[in-house]
């Protein structure tokens, strides 16, 4: 697990494997969504890292792919992203907070 101080939260938050998290990105209003697969320290032992699985919001899914659902998605629904062009290793300090 990893203890972080999240902005706007009054206490230290514990991040555990399997939790969904928000990760800072280019758009402060729409941080990235991921699930923690593994937490570890880099080779020097000084920097914590996380291996994650990425998810995308409904707004990020092409309309042609949304039609394959056969239903209207919930506005806050997320979908597993299987694209291979994203690095699955992130710095733990980029984790903003856990989410449900």
C-alpha cells in the first residue's frame, strides 16, 4: 500500500492494489482514471511507482464503439482501455486520490 496526502482531503489516504484512482494529466478537470495493479520502488528505492490499468470515460469513447454496447451508458461509467500505446507505469506522486 501507499500513503498519500490528497489535496482537499483532511487526512492521509491509503492507496491499495486493486483500487481505482485518479492520476493527474493534461486537463485538470478530467484527470486520468486507472486501477492500481502493483506498487513498487524504483531501482534507487527513493521513488514510488505504480503499475496501472487504464480506463476511459464515456466522453472519450468514439461514438461508433459506444453503439456496440447496445445500451445508453451512464454518464459516469468508465471502460477498460486495452490500447497498447499507453505506458502502464506511473510515478506515485501523480496519483491524486482514490475513486469509486
